[in-house]
C-alpha cells in the first residue's frame, strides 16, 4: 500500500474501500449481510486496510457490517473512517452519533471522523465544540470534513483544535469540480489530503481516452481512473465494489505506471 501524509504527521492509505450501498442505501437492507461481511473481509485480506463508511449508509446498518468484518483483524492494522450525518451536528447529537458509530463498529475509536455534509442551519462552533472533545478523549483520532467549499474549510480550520485531516469530495476524470472551485489547490497549500469519492461511477469507464489507454496497457479502465487520481500529489480515493474481481482490479491500480504523456491525455479529457 502507498500512503499520503496527514497534517498531524500520521499517514492514510491512498486507496480505501468505499461502502455506500453495502447494507442498503437510504434504508437498511439485511438481505445480503453474510455476503457483504465476507466481501469486506476479503477486501481487507487483499490489502484494503482503509475503510470508508458513514452512519448514514443503510441507515446505520453499513457500520454494523464493517464492524462484523473488522473483528477478524487486529484493530491497529485498520484505518477506519466514518461520518456524522448533517442532521446530527448539534453538540449533544455529535456525542450520541459517535457513540452509536463506535458501538456498531465494535471499536473504541475511529481513525478519522468526518462531517458528512455541511449544514448551514447549525453553527459550526456547536459541532466543533463536540468534535474537539472527541479528539481530546481519543474516541476520534482525527477530524475531517466532506463536501466542504474553501470558505467552509477555512471556518472549520479556525474552529478545530487539531488540523483538519481531509476534505472528502466528488472528484474523478469527468468531474473536475475540486479543481474548478479551488478546493484541491487549497488542500494542497495546507497539506491536507483530498479524498476523491465516486472515482468510477458516472461514465468514467466508458470514456474513449480511458478505454484506449487501458487497452494499450493491458489493464482495466477502472485502474486508469484510479491511477489518475492517486498519482496526483495529495489525492487519495475510495472506490466501492461488491465484486471480488473488481476489488482486485482496483487495488492493482497501485502497480500501474502510466507515462507523463498518458497522464497529459487523461488531464485533457473534457467532462
Ligand atoms: N462523502 C460523501 O458525500 C460521499 C458521496 C458518495 C460516495 N462516498 C464514498 O465514496 C465511495 C465511492 O463512491 P461511489 O460508491 O459513489 O462510486 P464509485 O466507487 O465510483 O463506483 C461504485 C460503482 O462502480 C462499480 N465498480 C467498482 N469497481 C469497478 C470495476 N473495477 N469495474 C467495473 N465497475 C466497477 C461498482 O459496481 P460493482 O460492485 O459491481 O463492482 C459500483 O456500482 C462510496 O462507496 C462512499 O464510501 C462519499
């Protein structure tokens, strides 16, 4: 595995396992629990030691599945990220949310705790008062944000006693929003790794340039899409798959070595 350095000097694996839709989407789905737990366990065995989940996934059920899979591995070998939902950002609600997440995950700390989406109706002071306490008592090793603009990040950085560890945003070959709105540049300037979500979905694998490079290299389009992200300084990504072959393909993107010319062609893809 390769790593990016976090602002506190720790490190985060550049490739993590996304889990949205495992155990349901907007509601819980218990119908494939054994299969989902087995997939997460096999992913960890393959080398996906960084897992990205959220209390909102499957209305909390996803965290239960991740927790079941984690039992088979030493806790210290894993990097677990979860997220507090935007409706739970009042002080007391943050405490209730983390306690629920830790219980479902079967652990007494998470490596990274993210505000899943900003919520303009709840003052960030309120949220960070709680998050600073969680970081101080060790239930949360690091605090980060998700779907934040530059201005929202600046406010968060003023309120958070520890450095903001990441901003998790949608970023892929066909969606360059973090380049256009300044978030990527801001993260780089502040030594904050940007976590790119949805690296694959949304037509990326069908792009003719991606397909051509994959064909020439004898690799898969998903590997090209993932490699394009993680070869960028300060960018990590968290593809989701429930398919063992796809999981293996995706992690093997770490072994790819595209030329500068190939990267330039990918950079030039128009969304
Ligand atoms: N913070 C946020 O607001 C936010 C928002 C969205 C996502 N996320 C996080 O980011 C993770 C990734 O994003 P995502 O799940 O939206 O999208 P994604 O990882 O870009 O795409 C997932 C889809 O791609 C397919 N796939 C994966 N690998 C493949 C491969 N090698 N070949 C062909 N198809 C492949 C999967 O199907 P198979 O299962 O069949 O492989 C699945 O349908 C999420 O799971 C979640 O953890 C965070």
